[in-house]
């Protein structure tokens, strides 16, 4: 179930080992993404691309769209 979380909570989770997944298109990921985030564009998210995500660690999925 998706949950909105604040910046400080994100930092704490990442410090504790959570993974960051940026779901914006690759070009936008290349222009700006959070340090350590992996890129899995939402339109390409499937079983195969999701294999990049470690199942034993929490996952934070984000999309930083300014429009």
C-alpha cells in the first residue's frame, strides 16, 4: 500500500538501508535524481526491470514531477 512520507522520514529510512527508486523517464532521471536512487521508468516497470530491487530491503518509490 503506498504511503506518503516526509523528507526527514525518507532520509532516516535510507540511512537504515531503504532503496530509492525513481520512476521518471530516463532523461529526467539523468537530469536530476536523489543520490543512490536507481532508475526504473514507470512505463518500463515490469517483472524483469523490478529484479533490480532487493526484496529484503524497504523500497521508496518516487517521482519528482514539477509540472
